[in-house]
C-alpha cells in the first residue's frame, strides 16, 4: 500500500501546496528539489485519480447533472400561435 492511499484528497492537496512553496523558495540543493518534484508528481497522480473517481460517481448517481439538465425536466417551449382567435 502506497503512502498516498492513507491520505485524503484534501491532505494530499495540502502537502502538494507545501511542496510547491518549498520549491518556489529557490533555496534548495538539486537533490532535494528532485525529491520534492518526485513526491509532487506522485501526489498529482493520486489527486487526479481521486478526482476521476469522484466524477465517475457523480456521473453514475446523477447522469443528467453532468450534462447540466435537471433530471426528468425538459425546457418549456410555448406552443406556436394558432390562426384561430380563441
């Protein structure tokens, strides 16, 4: 079991943000920067997998929600005006 599997999505994202801040500081030796980059890529992959799984669940639970339509509803279209004056 990898280290990422013990993290929630939010924890992984927070760790990724910390790594980015540390790398942006510019005060790193090359080896440390490579370690942070490698860990960051692992976290990005994990977060992407979590997002894809969440999207799949949403699609399965509410397929109409993904398309932007209300479930079971269709847009109202008024009838064409007839030539009869009633």
